[in-house]
C-alpha cells in the first residue's frame, strides 16, 4: 500500500510548483530574493495556502507566523507527523533551498491523498518562519520559537536595518492568509522530517540520489578584535607602529596554517572591519570573524582553543580580545527516523549514503522536541545560497518518494 502512494509522486507537478514559487521574488540572474516578512514572502504564503486549500488541507498558523497545512488522520487526537522547511531565501538565493522541503511535503501529501491512503496520525506540512535571517537576524526564528529555545518576545523585538520590528510586520504576514486558524506555539509533534537540497558536493560526486542525514555539525562563531593605534602612513617608523591590520593579517594566515588538522575542519574568516579604513592611516582597530565547524564536538572545542592561542601568539604591539558570539553543538538525529529513511531509500532502489549536514537547518531545533531526521537530494555542483542553485526534477521527485514512505511509516507509530 505504502509503495503505491510513493508512485503517485508527480515529478512534473513538483517541478512546476518549484518554478511557480520561484517566480515570486525572481531575480534577473535566475535566482530568488524572497526574504522573510516581505511582500514577496506574503505572496508565497498565499500561493501555498491556495494549493493546500485545493487539496482540502486545513491551514494553521501560530504566534511567530509558522504556517501549517494539515491532512487529517484517522485519529485526530494524536500528535501529527510534521514535514517541511522554509520559503524565505537569501537576498541572492536560489529556487530550491527551503522551498524544496515545503513543496516535497505538499507533493507527498497530495500523493497520499491520490493513493487514497488514510494515515493514523495527521500529516502536516510546515513552512518555518525566517530560516535565513537576512532581513531579520538571526534566522531560524520559527523553529526556535516553536521549540521554545528562544523567547518569543526576544524575536518579536528584532529590528531590520530600517528599525522596523518583527512584531510590526508579523500581522501583515498573518493577514495574507486569513483562512489560517491560530494555534498555540509549540503544539505536540510525533516526528519531524525535513527534505532539503544537500548544499554541498558529496552526493553528486559519489553519484548518490539520496542522503540519509545522520546529524548536523556544530559551529562556533567567534570575533577577534585587534587594537593598535592610528598613525601617519608617511612619517611613522615601523618600530613604533601599532598596526592592527598587520597583526590581524598575521593571525589570519597563522589560523589558516594551523587549524586544518583534518579534512572535516571548516574554517572561514568571512568578515573584517578596519578602522579608520583610510588609505594613508595605519589601522587602529580590526575586528574579524571566525566561523569554525566540525562534526566532532570535542575537536571543535579544541579548535576554538587553538584560535585563542594562535591569535595571542601572533599579537605583539597590539591588544587582542577574543569572544564567542554563538555556539551550537553537533547533533545526531533519531535512529528510528534515520533507519526509516534508509529503509525507504533501499526499498525504492535509490542509491543512497549516510551523510552529516554541514549547514544548519530547522531540523536542528525540532530534534530537541521530537524524533527528527532529514532527507538530502543532490544540488548541481554543490552550489547553494547562490542564484545559480540547481537540482534535477528526477532527484527532487526521488527524495519526495522517500519522504512519502517515511511519513506513512511514522504516521502509524
Ligand atoms: Zn534551507
């Protein structure tokens, strides 16, 4: 029975919906700019609700504006099985990051309906609010509020660059879909499964269609401030300079040399702020970022210690301050969910592999609340957070078939 529902997944319909959704906020270069809580995102919410209503799904929303599309189960009292991702994008984002998880969920539900399968638990498709955190920083607001990892008020008070707060625009998001019924934040969930493009090159390189995701790697976000002194570029001898940029450059070079202790290390200095940032003045202060990731939590802690040691070692005339702005542990998904995804992939005859996610996802937050897992499909060249992001219709459909089987199994537990 389960197999027949997976066969109902319609590759063309799934692809068409991706293209239709991508038209909202479409950019010149073929990407998407549909940031959370903007007019484009409101249009996307409306489109989703239109599709859901055609399928006879009930629509719900909550205090942070997460959107839920519910296919009722035979036992409405039971907590639903949840699937989905996000519909917001980076300012120069692609057509598939996030959108795939939501549209795969909708397609899976449609396939279940068309196969005339009745699930015991309800199946709900969710679009989590503001995963990317572009207009309102930081992201993952919807899933963090849902999982009660951060206070709702804290998020509602977040302001964009123009000083507009989340609480000021959220009513507009809710008004975009007046048919949505309000429900309390953090209603019970039996399990969560998120389908997503890999955003990395491994599946393509190893010619696998499905990534059975075992967890999400941890990250440490660090800032290093190096303070020297402004001086005249023409008259100040080297010996008396306290050049913050010279010492920062030495630190960054030493970090690149010292931190790559194995192939799993991901180390990035993506931001450097120089003061006064004037061509003929010795830099008085430099603040640079360190983004450090590793699947192993202990190794990640060691690497963070190394950042500290290396920067202090390379400082001479300047003062150095180092502080951590964010830390997330590596997490491991529920074995039952991982095994269910694995078994479904095998049954469907799809080439698959276990994979650890390098990027963060809403599934991180949900894993604190309920048994959680993720399904990855390849994306072209591993390119993501980029307007050139691409995936094939058949891979997207294959991931959705795995999702159907996974949802059907979890909805009977
Ligand atoms: Zn995403």
